[in-house]
C-alpha cells in the first residue's frame, strides 16, 4: 500500500503543534498576565528580560556571574540587566566582600517590595491558569514540569 504524501499545510503543522511551541505559547500567556497584574498595582514595569535577573537573585545577594549562569546568558548581558534594575532602584550592585573582583547584587528595600508584588501577581496568574486547565490538570502539569526540568533548576529545593 503506498504511503500518502502529506499536503503542504499538513507537512508544516508539526512546527506549530509540538510541545516546545505549546510551552512557549503558555509561557507567553502566563508571563504576559503577570506583567499585566503588576502594572495594575502600579509597580515598576519591568521587561521580561529584566525579570530574568529578579527570578534568579537570592534574597541575600548573588554574584553577577551566578545570575548570568542561572539565566542562561552572558555576564555582559546580565550586567546590562543589573544596570537597568539599579537605575530603577530595585537592586544594588556592590563589590563582593569575599572576592573584590566580583560584583554582588542585592534587592533594595524598594526591590523587596516589588518582589512581594511579583509573588502576588504570579500566584494570581496561577489561579487564573487553574481556572482554565482545572485543578487536576494544573497539579499534573506542575508535577510533570518539575520532573522534566529538575536538573536545569539551579534554584530548586525547599522554600
């Protein structure tokens, strides 16, 4: 029996219907909602690239090189994000007391207030998502994504 040759429209479907694309779409929707909620509360508006810094910054401070590694970007690119967030008053960058060649980034009091608002926005966006996918779907998705991405999460562990 000869195999059927896929039509042009079918042959390209995989590019739009694969797990990577679906995850990217979900991330775009989720993060867009978080930013929308942040704007509604009057918080400093950050771009998603700047959130890569705040997501990876430990509460007691983190070296720029570690931030870059966690975010999967160059030290130079992270340095630019740090400078932007310093200008916004969210973080401070100082010489690392344990290594004078390194820079240590810490949240400012304003940054900690922003971080709490970000947490609230993330929790609200998760609630919105749970409404769309159902509690069981959300629990299964969370469990599957934790398992699948565990080895890439440099911040995983007890909270």
